[in-house]
């Protein structure tokens, strides 16, 4: 089973994978259950999820969460990241079935004018 999500940033493909170690790290850092975080991901949650799931090669180029997420936003925008890539990360991890958790940005995130 293919569990990696491939996301292109500036023409380069990077692998993202939600592993058990990533989930444990995120629950400690976010101080919430991972399923709660996925139901209505706010900006901080999305920044942390994508960085926790990024491959070593991706983290080598984008050395902190903000740099990676800025690059992702420049390519895709908040709504596409939430609806497509975050959803795919969760599904490919095996945590949920395709229809279990609808991924939508929080109301705070979707009201911002910087969304694409």
C-alpha cells in the first residue's frame, strides 16, 4: 500500500507521510487528540502537521515549519492544502476511511483574504 503523499513545491516532488511517531509528536505539541485536530484544522495545526509529515529531504530544504508552509501556501493555498493534501495524508495513513473526517479549514482560516 502506498502511504506517501507526493506534493510538488517549486517543481520538486517531496514525500509526506503520517506515521505513528508523527502523531505522537503532534498530540504532545498541539495538546489535543489527533482526530480533533483533523476535524477543523486551524493554521497552527496545519503548519505542524505538514512539517511533522515531511520527508528528511523536504526538511533539509525547508528548515522550519514556517518556511515549509509558506512554500506550500505559495503553490496551493490554504483551502486546497486542507481539502486535498491533508485529507489524503490522513486517508493514506490508515487512520480513517475516505468519508469519516471531512477536512475543512477552521472558520478563522477560511475567512482570511490570503487564501487562494
